[in-house]
């Protein structure tokens, strides 16, 4: 089962981390709040889309609160949120 | 050469991402005590992602999984074994069966992933009174065991005594662990020194561990890494003496002499073996000595 069934979160608001909020939606919608949005906003969005695609998620509303996370951290937090969003309570 | 092993909390990005800049020979990515139960999933995914992306060149990768009596350890292995870490550290290992349980699970994953069996080795963490008493059985449980590691904090709780700066309360456990490891032919690592601000205490503690025969020592703070590395590196005097020993042996053989003396002391097989170990360690660390 690939699609989300509930709201989920992952990560923290600590430095070098990112807090990810995820909920089921009809398509992919991404909202990014980041101190480095001007420089890396596109790269962050592409990374999120790539993780969702690899996880087989086609519909999700994603809100990111980025605290300067490296790409590997962003990938991990989005994947964690996806896995949590698939779990039935 | 693994002198220092530094613990990094598995769910803390700002510490994890700088792991390779902290000077430790090995990094222990901790999925156990440093991670709360509701973040176990998050930590194992973060560690997998960070190790895959960052590589941590120059550091050995060790992952401390959760204990076999928890619901987490199998999922830890499923996430971590594909990374081919040098070592996996199962905590609270109290008997050989604990090791064999983890060994079998890793073997199953190695088969599933097409990895050669035995690729991922083990460093069981011994931190209970029963574990100390079973140290040899644990160290020799299977060929996958590369080393054993003493955990002083949990052990002293189990022994119902206080952990002290001097460490008399773990003296027996330390000696028993070293003897068990050497009898089994594996390495042995000492417990971290937990007072982060006591640099002098750390060096004394590390010297004690080295004098007992430990291979190296773990640290919970990067601040302790340089002190541990220094204590567990051969000194210039030790390196030079090792070269003198080997040279004396070479000359004796050349001259057909059986007994060899150096600085008025007989050189026997254990001294030669120790000299070779010193030179091997020095070479690995790029420490030449005067004769290299």
C-alpha cells in the first residue's frame, strides 16, 4: 500500500533538521518555509518530489519547516513522514 | 586501527552530519538509549540516509541497535545491514544465545541482499553481571564476533554500586573482559568515561584501560576523542624500542645466536610479538619512529 491514510509528522525544529507535516491529498502540494529558500527552494522541492515518487505517493500536502537540513536529512524526514502516514492507527 | 569509538545519537542531525570531523577512528550511530521509543523509526531512517550520503570517510561505521528483548532490533537490522557497516553492536548481551540470535537474523538478511555471509560483524555490548560472567562464551559465540565492548554504566546499576572516577567497581569486569576477548582472539573496548569536563580523569581512565590490555575505548563526547587516541597510540619510545627488538633478533639470527639480550634484558617470543604489534599499529597510524 503506497498512499497516505492519515496526517503525519517527522523531524524537529532543531538546527540542521527539518519538520515535515504530511497529509493525504488529491495531488502533490508542497509548501516550504526555509531560511535558505531563495538559494535552495527549488532543490528542496525537487528532493521532496523525488522521495514521494520513490515511495509511490501521488497525492500529498507537504509542509516543510526547514532549519538548514542537508539533503540526506530532508530525504530521511520525508520518508519517515510517508511511512508514518501509511500506518493505520 | 580502532582506538576511539565515538557515540553519536541516531536522531540528531546537527551532530550526525559532522561525525567524520570529530577525530574518532570509529563512529557508533546509536539507535538505542539515545533515541526515544516513538522516534526509533525516524532514527534508523536518518542513520541509513546519512551514512549512505555522507560516507564518513576515514571512520569505521558501527551501529548500536536495540536489544533483542525489544520490538525494535529486527527492523533496525533490516534498515542498517544493507549499508554494510563494519560492525553492529547489540546491547545488553548476556549470553552466547543473544549473539547467535542476532547472527542468524543478519545471516538471513545477507542472503536476501546477496551479500557474502559474515560481511557485517558484531561487537556485542556487555553491560550486565551475567554478561561479564559469560564474556568468553559471548566473545567466541560465532565467527561474526570481532570484538566485545564493556558498558560500565548499566553494569554498575546491575551490580548495585556507584560508578566512580577511579573505577574500582569495574576492575573485575575489565580484567575478565580482556581475558575473555584475548582467549577468544577478538578485540576488546573499554566503557566511556562519563564526566565530559574531566580531561585529566579521562586520560587516567584510558591509561588504566590500556594497561589492562584493552584495544581502545569508547567516548560519549568528542572532547574525549583526542585523549583516547593519544593514550592508545604507540609512543615514539615504544616504536623505537620495537624497532630495536626486531633489529636485535635479526642480528642474532645472522650471527647464529639463540639467546638475545637488549639493554640487559632477554628478548623472548612475547616481546618480539609485542614489538611487531607496536610497529604494525604505528604503520597504520603513519607514525614512523626514528628507524622507519
